[in-house]
C-alpha cells in the first residue's frame, strides 16, 4: 500500500526513481510524485494525480518547458489514498510551508488531526488534506538546523505507523528515513544507495538488503549510509541476501497480468511443493524447527486477511481432518479480540502473500507476545512477516503483479496441505489415509493444468451471461464454501459486480429472500461428503428462478455445470478456484474494468 523509492548516488536520480515507481505501482496507483535536489541547487517536485503514466507525462512536460530535473538525490512515491482524495495536491512528496522539508510516507499518522490543528493555530498553512503533510510541517516547526536532531524531536510526537523518506534543503546530498511499523528497505551498489518500501524495487540494484526495524532511522548519502537506533545511537546492521530474483513484471504476451498469473499456477504450485515432498513423505526443511516437541501442540490457528484468510479457512478443515488437532481460522484484522486463548501450545500459521499486510503483522506480533509457535507462509523474502515469524515457508509464486491474487493463493493452499500432511505424519496418521493425500498433493500441478484447460470455454460463456447483472451469489459447504468465498471475492474485486458467498445451508435462514428470477447463483459442489446437500440448496434457488451455475464433479440437472475431475476430497478448494478466477477475469473484461489495478485496491495493505 503506497510505494516509496529513494536514491542518493552518482547517477541521474529521475530515471531511477521513475523505474522504481513502476515496480511499486501495483501497491497503490491513485497518484505519484518525485522530488529531486537539482544540480542547480533547488529542490524540485513533480506530481500527478492518477496512474504513473500521468507522472511520466508531467515530467516530460516539465523537461520541455526547460525545467532542470538533473540531480543525483531524490525520493518518489506512488499513493493509495487514505487521507484526502487522490488529487495532485494530495500526492506525495509533501512540502513544509517554507520548503525546508519534503516527505514521502507510507502508513497512517493517527493523531494527524490534533497535530494539524495545533500547527494551524501557530499559523502554519496546509496545502493538502493528508496526514503526511503534518510530518513535513512538524519537522519544519521543530527545525534545529540538524535534520537528524529535528527528527529525534519530532518522531515521538507522531502516533501511528510510518515509513518515511525525508529531504532537508540544507543537506542536498542526503536522504533521511525512518520506520515505524511500515516496511522500509535499503540497498547499496557501486553507484549509490537506494531505499524502497518493497524489495521488488531494490532487487534490480542489489540482492543485499538492509531492513530498518521499528524505531530505527538512517541517513543515506552516495558514499556513506548510517543507521541509528531509536535513541539516536549509531548502530551496525547486517544485510540479508535475497536468494532468488523476483520474476520481472512482464506480461509475456498476455493482455493482463492476472490472466498470465492464472496460467502460471500449475508451475508455481510445482515449484512450491517440490522441495517439500520426498518420496512419499513431507519435510518442511528449516521450518521443521517449529514442530519441535510436537506433542505439546494442542491447537492450530490460521491467521490472514482476504484471500489469505480463505486459505486459512481451508487449512482449518484440512488440518483438523488429517490430524484430529483442533484447528481454527481467524481474520487477522479481527485478531485483537481473539488472542486471549493463545499460548505456547498453539501453533499459529500466518498466511500472507506480501508478508507486509499490517493487520496480519500485528496479529503475528500478538501471537509472538503470547508465546505461540509461529509459522508463516509468505511469498516475499525478507518481508516483515517472514522476519518476525518463528519459522517461515516461502511460496514460490514469483512476483504477483495483479492486485487480485491467483497464483499466490494457490501456492499458499499447497503449502497448507504440506504442513497438514507433516502434522498428520507426526500424529501417527495411518498410511492408508496419508499416502493418497500426499500423492494427490504431488499430482496437484497436473490437476490444476487440466482444470485450466477444461474450464476456460465455460467460464467465458458464464461471464457472457452474468456480466450485465448487478448481483451474484456463491454457495457451497465446508471446503466448497471456501471455494465460494474466494470466487465471490475475485468477482467483486475486479469486476465490481456485487457478489456474496454463503454457506449453502445458510441461504434458507435469510438470504434466499434475495433470490429472484434470473439471479446468478454459482454453486460449488466438489466435496462429495457435502455435494448432495448442496444439490438440494441448488434445487431451492432454482425453484425461485435463480440462474444456477455449478462447479461440480458431475453434471447438475438444474444448472449449467463445469465438471471438474475430482481429486483428493481435501484438495478440492484448489481446483474450484480455477473456473472462479476465469469467471471473474472474463466478467471484468466484458465490463471493461481495469483488471490488474481495480479501483480503490492495492496489492499490499500496510495500514490497519
Ligand atoms: O499480502 P497478503 O496475502 O497478506 O494480502 C491479504 C489480502 O489483502 C489479499 O489476499 C486480498 O484479499 C487480495 N486482493 C485478494 O485477491
């Protein structure tokens, strides 16, 4: 959510900043801007509302008009609006009234209103509605002539979360930065020093990444970077090496990243599970550490948000059925109210593609505080969640660019199955149950591939039928309910068609009153233990005029059916999502939506 980039070095900053913003744009795209210390000695800012292409156009305009954009130190930002509309005035960088400080910021300053009021009473005139401008104005009002000292005085006055990069007009060779709860990373190479909110923007320059921890600040110059702890004492930091290169953001001939990423799922799942499967057994590698004294674990709890929560919902069913250990799933954003029962005997499994989702990170911290064993399933190496978890298993989805998750979701599910199999083996699960489960996991990539091939045409036909409707319902039971939830989320987030998922048995308890002639209802009936009951619910909605679409193991009389060859009953969630993703994609396509960058969303949600 929002992207920060910065550079201080020997090369022209503007192209480096614009390239970095391009790599970060999928995290927020309401507006963008850069600020550069020019060779002519001024601090120049260019901003534009809307997509990054608008900023590119604005930079070109400025150059044509003779602006001096040449300089080797600068910062940039791409915004996901929280405070204030996505206008140019609200775009970062934000400048203090007398132009001494320029700030880009991720996160939320929770006491911004009180600070703004106080500053206004002191005569400060604000130019934007953002919480970020408060930081710039406060820095200027506390200015001591030494930016680091000014930061030390100012930061304790800020409540909330922030990662910020700051330029001070008295030190045109320096970027100052600070982190509290929102991620900020630093990398160096022979040309200079780079900072970014996300490793995707740093990896083209270096694989050695320094993570700022909460409360730390840094001072970045071409030839020298200094790190300080919260008390202002200089500290030494060690870089972490990011082992694998993030896949490049290349559409590879596809019209949209999402469609490409849907097709990448079999390979991504294969890459993820292959290192965990060994001749019919599962070995979690370094993450085995979390299972030490396994017999003490008396509960497994999955935490995540959005699609990652859906993965946890599936995990809850699979773990409990395979191991008999009580398992649960909670929305990480709601976890504060549920943490009381967590203790050292709880295995908390955190699911997050980005590894930076603020709600999930806070839930992880609560679980750590309560002494739980924590294992995270994360796609981004070196991310905050990966770093703060007891153990981590990386999904190998590669860079996922489309905001709607597809391949990351599928790889997360695959890791959850592997963890369930490992826990089951430790619990002494009988081989006649374990072997077919691990075999099904082994062949999952092929099953995904078959499902992709066989469901595409029907998904397009379904999209033709529903794309002009206003509402759709998804129903299913147990693991199929998870498939319904993910299907509904995919459809609404990219096509803006209102879609809701219901546990199929719950419809008759209220929601069925919304079913009328022609209402689209997508029923997921893959799990054989519950399919017959869901089929009855299909009859009920059909009787009330619904247009029913079924994702099922055999054709349904009252519905258009996408037939999917059954896999292991505990792995059906992985197959159900394929036609649901394709339906969402083609519906959004027909509705002419911006599929990869749906309105109001961001890839990484780093505010609570
Ligand atoms: O990066 P995370 O996996 O922690 O993100 C969690 C959710 O924000 C994410 O799954 C979101 O729901 C997606 N847009 C769904 O497609």
